[in-house]
C-alpha cells in the first residue's frame, strides 16, 4: 500500500507547501486534487503578500523633489 504521488513531486517539495503536501498525501487525495489544493493555497499566500505590500507603500510619504520653491515658481 503506497502513497499516491503527484506527477511533479520534486517541484512541489521545494515550495513552502511541502508540509501541506505531505499532509494531503496522508489524506489519500488524488494527484489532480492535491495539485489544486496546493496551488490554491499558494495563490492565497501570494495575494496576501501583495495586499501587505500595497498597504505599506500606501502609507509611505513619497517625496518626488517637490519643495516650496518649486511650487512658487
């Protein structure tokens, strides 16, 4: 009785989802379902990182060289 294996196991193991990959294999998910779950999780993580970066940049004060002297001229 062996574990089910997804076709791209080496590339999945290199990602941050390797623990989740092993957990899902223990649940005896098929290969296609396993890939969908991993990529869905990865997309959520990347979307969260983008939102965090957007908030950080939005809170920054951008000074593009505009001073009082350039505004009065």
